[in-house]
């Protein structure tokens, strides 16, 4: 950036780094009249960060964001119906290429926390990772050992996952892993979603971001679509590269 070289990043490490580094990167891009673009950090090819930037740059203020930001977790909870073990559904998601190499990054909520952190910062909230509350649904024992140990322990904990599913069904709800920004509070966690929620009808690996702002206060702005997968992510990166090529 100091050499006015335009940067496109799909890795979330930079934008979710400590706030001082994030601010430095943004400042350098401005100072040296270059681009630092990372649209695919959240929502793969969906125009989430671009939309938030456009709102804020045009004078809007974002008050609330409610989102399902993990294509992996949405895929898992859309396919887990108790017919086969939860661990098998997670392995299917990994075989389809939807998870991180270590699926615990997805299932623990760590990846969603990073995404919410980035959205909050882009919306003007200068927060750190420790400001985000994570209500994990994974038993602590699943976080130990290797990836294969993780799968074996998930299989042993099937009763726990089945109970989560049964509790949601008894309330006529679906399970979704939700990220929320509201009233200067930031949290991620598994929630039971009722039928009248915009989050209920979310299928496959889709993501959804619901934005309430000063301008969109009666009816929220909704961005919805595939949030994981090689093709849509590559398309989002390519779109950033095209933007970076503009003078």
C-alpha cells in the first residue's frame, strides 16, 4: 500500500486484526491513493461490505445488523434432521468444500466472530474481537485434539446435538447461527428462529444480512444469497480485482 500497489484480500486476517493495524491499512490506502479491497471476507461474492460502505459514505448510520454469515453452519443446520449423526453432516459439508480445513473454526463461531468484527468496523464501530460475545453450541470436549478427534467426539456427543434439534422443533423453529450488532453490543450464537423471521427461509449454504439504519428504519435493507463455495468466492475476488484496476 505504501508503494501505491492495490491490494485485494480474501483472507480475513488483516481486516480482523487488532484495530490499530486495521486502521493503519485503511489510512495507508487513503494516503497513498490506492485500494484495499476485501469484499469476500464476508458473504463470499455478496455485496455486503460494498453496501455498508455506500450507506456510511453517503451519510447513513447503521444501528442494527442481524445476519447469518456462515454458509457452512447454515448448510449443516439445514441438512441435520436427526436421520444421520451431526458429525456426518459436518463431514459432508467439509467434503463439499464449505468448511475451513479445520471445521472447528466454523462450528466454534470463531469465523462468524471475525466476519461480524469486520462488518462492525466498516459500519463505524471501532471494536476488538474481545468485544464480541460468543455463545458456542459445541461441547468443550470437541475442541481438543486433532480434526479426526473432533469428528469422533462429535459422534459421541450426538445426544447433545439431537437435543438442540428437538428443542427447536418443539417450538416450531429452525436452528440458525446468528450474528447481531445492536445497541453497541455484538454477539454470535445458535438461535431458534421462528417462522415469521427473515432468517427462517434460508436454505443450502445461503447467507443473509439484514441492515437497519437511519435511512432504512421502517423496512430493513436485506442482502441474501450463496455465502460459501469456490465459484461465488472467486467471482467476488475477481470483482474486487476489476474495481482495483480502475484509476
